[in-house]
C-alpha cells in the first residue's frame, strides 16, 4: 500500500490502470498526439484574433474594457459582473497599455490551447487515445468557439477554468474515492470557483455538480473489480453516497470565491457571493421586452412581423403585457432582491406569457446563430477586417452549420458511447443546468458551457468507441433531436436575415 | 473463483487483488480535509463579519486614509451602499470638494451621477456669490 499525505490508501496505480483506461486504448494520449490539432487550433485562433484586431469594441466588449481600465487606473472594481475577466483586462492593461484589447486576444489563444488540452484528456479518459485526438481536432475547427479568442468576451477565460473542473470531477468519478489523490476534489472545486469568479451563472451548476459527485462516487466499477468482499460491499451499489468528497468539492469552491465574497461584504454590507447581475437579469428576463442579443444591430430585427426577422418567433411570444419598471433600492445588493421579487410577481400575474416566452428563449439558446455571426455583421466598415462580403458570408455560413452538426454528433455519442456512464450523466447534468438559463434569458452565447462536453461526446462517437444503446437511451436521444430541430424553426428567419446582412 | 472474478466483471483477469481496503483511513483523510476547509471558512467568515466597516468609517477612510486605493474603495462602497441616495446636494457637494484629488477623479469617471446630484447646490452657491 502506498502512503498518501494523510493516510494509507490502496494501490492507486493499480486502480488507476483499471479506472482510467478506456476500452479501446492501446497507449494513452500523449502530448505529442496533440501537437498537430492544437497547433492548428492556435493558428486558426491567431488568424481570427489578428483579423479582429483594431475593430471597435462592440456590445459588452466596450463595457469589459472600460471596467478593466477603471480597475487598473483607480484600483477598485465598479462593475456588477463577476470580477475575473475585468481583472485580467486591468492587469493586461497595466502591461500593454492601449494595446490591452489586442494583448487579451493573444492571451485568449493561449487559454484556448489550455482548454483544448484538457478537453482532449476528457475524451481520452472515456474513448481512448483516438477519441482524444478527434476531440482536439473538433475543438480546433469548431468556429463558434474558436471565434471567442478574437472577441473581448469572458468565455475563453471561463472555459479555461470550467473544462479543467469538469476533467477533475470526471476523473474523480473514474478513479473512485479510494484511488483518487486527496487533492482531486479540492482541485475540482477550486477550478469551479475560478469559473464562478469569471461567470456568475456557474453557481447554477454548483449544487447539481456536488450532488452528481456524491452519486458518481457510489458504486465504482474499478473498486468493484479490485477489492475483496468488504471492499465491494462498500464501493459498489450498496455503498454509501460520496457525501464527504462532495462536501470537499463544495468547500473548496467556497474557499476560492471567499476572498471576493469578503470584499463584497465590506463593499455592500450584504452577503453577495460573486456579483450583482441577477437583478438586471430579472428585469430583462422576467419582464415583457424581447431581447435577442444574437440579432443586435439588425434594423429589421425589431420588426417582429417581418418574415425574415421571425414571424413564428413573434407568434410564439404572443401579445406582451405591460412591462414593469420596478422599485429603486439604495443599496445595489438590495436592488437585486427587489427586481427578483418584482419579476416573480410579473410571472405570477402572467404565467401563460412567461411559459410562451420560455419557448422563445429556448429557441434562441439552441439557435444556429452564434456570437461570431453577430460580430461579423457589426464589423462592416470599409477598411476593417472581414469587409469583403464573400469572406464574411462563408465564415458566417460555416459557423451556422457547425452547431447543428455538433448537436447531432453529440446526441449520437451520448446514446452510443461505450464505458462512459459518468460522462453521460455529467453531460446530461451540464446540458440541463446550461439550458436552465432560459428561465432567465436565452441566446447563443449562454450555451457555451455545454459545448466542450458536446465536442467530447461527438469525438467519442466519431472515434468508434461505441456500444449498442439501450432502448431508453435511443428514445431519449431521438426525443432530444426532435425537440432541438423543432426549436430551430423560429431561428430560420433570423439566420437567413443575418446571412443576407453579411453578404 | 476468487472474489474479484465475479461473473459480471468485464475484465476479471486484469483485476489486482488488493485485499481488504482500509476504509477507515479514507474516511479519516476526508474528514481531515473537510475539517481544515471548514475551519478556514468559518474563521474567515467570522473575521469578515466582525470587520465590515460602517458608513461613517468609510466616509472617514475616503477623506483621510493614507492609501489612495483604500480611499477610492471606500468612496465606491459608499456609492454602492446607496449612502448618497437620501443626502442633500450640499452634503454631496461638500464631499466631492473635500475628498483628495484621486477620489474626486474616480467619482467623476465612474459615478458622474453623483456630480449631477450635487449640481443644484453648486448652482445655488454660485447664485449666492453673485
């Protein structure tokens, strides 16, 4: 028996060999296997970053840069979003000055490579080396994600924390409670904390992830195979829930966000875990106005009766009741509570409208449109990058087509992936948590947290690590495919409109 | 058949016989990690709760603290707490004119609404001076 830092554990290497080896694996995924796909990923992202350099900041880009600049200049954060990304911008601005936006783009390329390496390791853990390599290639070429390296949005930094967190949670489930090193749940919770400091909505994912950990660590196949009778009784099926390891994940998360929560307590004199964005979200999401950020800047988009702008979308929403304007609180943290309460009253008064608008939010969430299409539309000045209609149109078209392709491949992978039980439940949980944002708002940027796992599932299916799916699994995948295809119908108009604007 | 060679075992020949595991050791290890993290969080939360500054302390810091960043932090905290919501324009004007230069620049850049709120007092004062 080897010695851990606090106590003896069974032979970890023996358990790891069983737990971490995928069925079709002859040799593990190595760094050499990833040089080419991640090299291509870097080249593509650098090309996009260079193309977007010098463009005027649009939408939230300007706000992020302003907040980062103010932090660097005055030494305090004045925004309501999670602080991670503005802090990075401020730090970079301290070094790169006015070139901060361009320096951020290059830093985001490095973050993207880090994320890609972790993503490949997740795929290799369940589908073997080939799946890891396929995942790295898919990640490299998936344009809607690649483009975030070129934009001043928090997604690159967020995924650089979320994907490692997913990797460590999945590896923890794969290794089991006995074989995993003591720091595994701490690292998983810590990365989740960093993700929350970049995007506050990670908090939605925290408690499901903790619960998943408790269940995933019950009954572990490697432990079942490895141990004696008492070992098996404890570890397989009838074993206890992994409550202690799940609690470690939770407390590690809290330890990472604690310094910022402490700062917020001093600042607001209230308990504010990360940011104060929930109030603004309630005001826009639990209200009558219709905001689809993917259609920003389209003059016809406001005209919902136009077939191009999406007549079906307008019909789904139906007649909108009068919007609420809300009360004003002195303390900004109290304003969140007021807005949430006022929004909840609006939902209670108009339940039918709320449910109909959730259908629209879901359609916007899974729409083939994406943020890069919007960004390409907004960058249209003569002499600016992508000013040629053909280049913009083709890039937009490829981007629009890549999302449906990924969804179908991922559903295929979800149904057929072999020896991938923890991955399947984890991906399901991530997709459900991500989709739950439609209860506030939905647009293509908000689906980013589920995209890496969809790439992993697609890569496992493509690499051939498949099994014959059960009837239930086939039924669920088919139903999901039908729901998503139906949800694309209201987006066909806006997608066509976006493409015609790009030309 | 050994204990590891269960009929439903997908890879029985690869299973190492590790004997009975020391489950207590794993539980003890997890308990220790939980205790360390829990104590850290509890002590941290207590310290933070006991040191939350009052509005008066923040006002004092914004005027007189030797560290310029602490002065700005204090001014920002007063704004987000809504300290100025029910204050008279004269009070706001006195604050804007009394704080050090870096706080004034910060408030002008980040919270222009504060200067707007003080404008009536400035107008009244200028009228009185004429």
